[in-house]
C-alpha cells in the first residue's frame, strides 16, 4: 500500500492478526445484538401482559377500593345495589308485556292496533327525549361524583402537607411536646374521619375514639358539627406553639392556611351533599319512562308476539338501570358499592401519618 507521497507503508504482523481477530468477532457481536433484541421483545411482551392485567376489573377495583375480588365478584358487587332497586319494576314491566301478548293472542288488540297508528311516531319522539334526559342525568351525577373525588383527593394532599410541616417546623423542647405533637397528628386524621361521618349523617362512633383522648371524644358527642370542633383544637395548638415561640410567623401562617384549606374542602363536600339534582328532572324522567313502557309493547307485540314480555323486561332493565346508577352516584358519600371508598381514603391518611411521624426529629 502506498501513501499520498508514493511511499510504501509497512504493517507489522500483529496488525494483520488483529484484523483477522476483529473479522472473526463480528458474527458473534451480531448474534449478541440479536439476542438482546429478542430479550427486549420478550420483556415488552410480558410487560404488555402485566399492563393488560392492570386493566382488568379485579385489579382496577382493588386499586380503587382496596378489596381483592375476582372479576365476576366485582361485577356482582357493583351491580347488586342497582339490580335490587330496579328488579320489582323490571318484573312489573315484563308482566305487563306478557299481558299485552296474551291480549294479542286472544284477538282483542286487532281493532285497537288499527286505530292507534300514531304509536310509532310517539315512540320515536320519546326515544329522543329520553336519550337527552338520561344523558343529562348521567353526566350531572358523574360530575358530582368526580368533584367529590377531587375534594377528597385534595384532603389527602392537605393532610400530608400539614402533617409534614407539623413534624418538621414545630420545635420540641420538652418530652411532653412530642406526646402533644403525636396527639395533634392523630387529630388531623380525626378531622377527615369526622368529615366522613358528617357527610354520611352518622353520629360520632368508635372510629374517632382511637384518634383522640377520652375527654375530647366525649366532648364531640355533644357537638353539632364535630369536624369544626376538631379544626378548632388543631388551630388552638398552632396558636399555642406560636405563643411559645416554637414556630415563627411564616410557618404559623402556613399551618393556618393548610387548616383553612381542610375546612374549605369540607364545605365543598357539604355543598354537593346539600344541593341535590333538582327533583323536577327526576320526576319528569320517571313519568316519561312510565309512559314509554306503557306504549312500547303495543308496537312490539305485532312482530315479537310472546317475546314481548322478555324484551320489554330487558329494555326496562337497561333504561331503569342507567337512571338508578345516576341516582346512586349523585350523592357519593354513602355506603353503596359505587360510592366513594371513604373508609379506604381515611385509612390511607392514617398510614401516611404513621409513616411520617417516626421521621420527626427527637427532642432537642
């Protein structure tokens, strides 16, 4: 080989041997890359299976409620309350459809069907109106449900923030200070539990007894609004620590702002609870559904004959089920399977405080 100056270049034997070794190693490196690619493909495949599993009914319900059920049990658990509420009406309308089939079989509907030619047009108009009302009912109920969930999500974050600040910024000068701090941290969770009981219209119970002293627990039993009383105790603790100069002005204001945010979230949930969907929409929807089910079998019986009853029962199950789902989730603070899992949320707050409190600094 020659360089640009037409001078021959000499390569030592080691250079040629290295070239031969590199040419021999190239196939092995390509096979290694192929194995790596196949390994990544398998990994993506198995990760895809895991992602599909996370979208299953049982996995999603477990993340939501903290309970582990199979897919069939989840479906039965969520639909049980709806089915039990509409089952008498479904049986009633199915029996009404069977009665229309019986009258048609006996020949008593022949003259009536010839005179009532406007039934198909009436049913078409009712289909449009019912569709709009059901959509409005479902969307309104879901908006209330989702707004309530955002309020409780904000409550979880606020409890975490106020707990973290109490642990860090409030100075402990005496052994009693740490005991008092632990009591206040549990009062923060007690506020959320009392808020849950207030929204469910339930009296003070043993859930709060383990989160506060016996004297405070007995005091709450005679109070009209327990969450506000707990908020007063927490704010009084902040003010006392400020007067002792265990916190400065800025941290005191921050703690009071977080406490105000907790009270604001309580007020938002009470607004949802005490402002139901206007009853005129519910009454109108019920009346239109009744009128629709009264007319529908007269149109179906000519083509379905004896299948009119089962088909009418199936259609009533669908439409009444949608209406009942909206009625169930428009007040999402109760014990129904489709309501918010408030018990799980409160237990999450308690676990968060139990995790944060040991990280507090020891007595200074």
